C-alpha cells in the first residue's frame, strides 16, 4: 500500500512540474497553463518499466507522447554479474588467457594472460636444378604454418656440344646436351640447300641403253634417268680364207662397236686346226673409217679350238666365251652317237646335245667324249683358266 501511495504522489509531483521542452505547467491531464513562451504542451505521458540487469538499472520511464519530454525514476540498481571461469590456450601467433564469462550479458573478464608460443619450424631444403632456383621450406610442427626463404639461384645447364654440319638433305645445327639433367637444345640452325647436280650424258651403244647420270658435286649422291634404247649391232660381213689351215669363214663385224663373230665355217676334209674371233681389243676401226668388205687373208688366234672328227663331226671349244659345242656336218646321222661331258673336279657326267652351245665354269678340269655305240671315238681334256682381268672383276 505504501509503494502504491508513493507512486501516486510521485506522478502528481511530476505533473505539476514545468515542462522543460514547452515551458507549460500541467494542472491535470489535457489541461494546461500557458507559460511565458508561445509554445505550450498538454503532456500525455506513457510509462515504461524496465527490470534491472547486470549491465543496466531498473526504472520507470515517463515519456510525453506529444513533445517527447522524458523523465526516469530509479527503482533498482544493477545486478551483479554471474561469472563462469574458462581458459583459452595460447597458440603460435596469439596469447592465451584465464578469464570469466558472464552467463547473463556475455561480458568477459580476463584474469591473466599467457604469452603466445611462437612457431616451431622444421626445415626442408630444396636443391637448385639447372633451370629452377633452390629454397628452404620452413614448416611449423604445431600449426602447419609455412613459408619459403633462403632462395638459391638455378645452376644453369652443363652442356656437351655436338656440331652437325649441314648436308644437301639435312639442316646443320649444334646440339647441346646437358650432362646433368639430359636436356637437349638445338642452336645455330643452318638450313640445307639441296643437291647441286652435275649431269653426264651416256650415249646408247649397240648393247647398252643411253642415260643421263646426275651426280651431286657436294655429297656424291647419284641417280640416273632419261633412258634411251640401245642401238643394236650393225654388222658388216667379210669372207676370209686362211690358206695355211685351209679354212674359209665369214667374219661379222659391227660397224659401231667392232664386236666380231664368225659364221658359215667351211672346213676341208683331213684338216685339223685352231682359229679365233677377232675382238675389239685386238683390232679396232676409227668411227669415220669405212670398213673393208673385200675378202682378206688374216692370221687366226688360238682362243677357239676346232677339230674335225671323221669328216662328219666338229667340236668347238671357245676359251674366250667359255663355251663348247659339237656340230654335225653333211647331215650326218647321229642316231648311234652320244656326247658326254665329264667334270673331273666334281665327279659328274652330263649327256650333251649336238649343235648346242654349253657354258662351262672356269678352273674346272673337263673331258669331252664322243662315242659311237658306247665305243669312244674321240675325247679331249681341257680347263678354262680365268685371266687376271676376270679375277679382278
């Protein structure tokens, strides 16, 4: 009862107080006495009550709804804080502390401070390479903080130099190979210029095609093209008679290359003799010289061996061409005749045909045997010897 009475008396006192804003004196609600100034206010108060906390007092707040005049009446002092103790551990970069926390307002009261620990680093050294700098990594064992320091410049390559001069088909360059890391670099590039050919024309002859040879003057590279057909032989015939050996034959000589062979052999009965073909090395004719077509008598070399057998057969052994042949004369009947070639080096025997050329190997011991009804008529042993020029080839 006393509290309510006190509150009513306080309100009456406030209402009789001169307004500090408008200067009027309120006698009762919505009645006023005008003050000295022209502005007057009939106060219309609203009352708000607040409770005391640990950060603010408890009070009544009277506020005029017309002029915002306000008056406060203390009811209760601030309350005490409701603290709880807590601990914050120090870290590498921040201090720790012991403190109290108010459960009502959240205020923190620090009791004492614990100094920060600082970083505890482990060092990792990264060595420099040829192209990248070296450095040291500092890593904290507690908080994983790290930083890089102590930079060391890259070493650069330790190069081995190989100079490759340019060729006709490949560029020239210098190859640098690092003996440390294996890096390869090409410098001093010189583009290739291609082949520089010198052309040589080979004209066709009787038994060889014509062509153009392109030979590089720098690298000796060669290729051949522009072929033309061979000419073939242009034979001129000469009738020749050897009086000493009583033989008559036709010698065929090419007007261009002087290649020679003998045809149309005529042998008188009872003769035994040798003769050969004249080759280019033995006799040549200048290109502008007209060949002689009249019958002539010329000596005959002993490179072809001819021997007549019973006036009906003749065998020819050509050492130059390394060939043999047994020819039949006068249309002789060879029904009961046979030719056998014996290879004494390899111990082989081969049956041969009449009027047929057979090529033989050099440096082998041969025997040529002619039989009639298994009776030996004649035999001849021979060896084709390789001359020095053939051995070189």
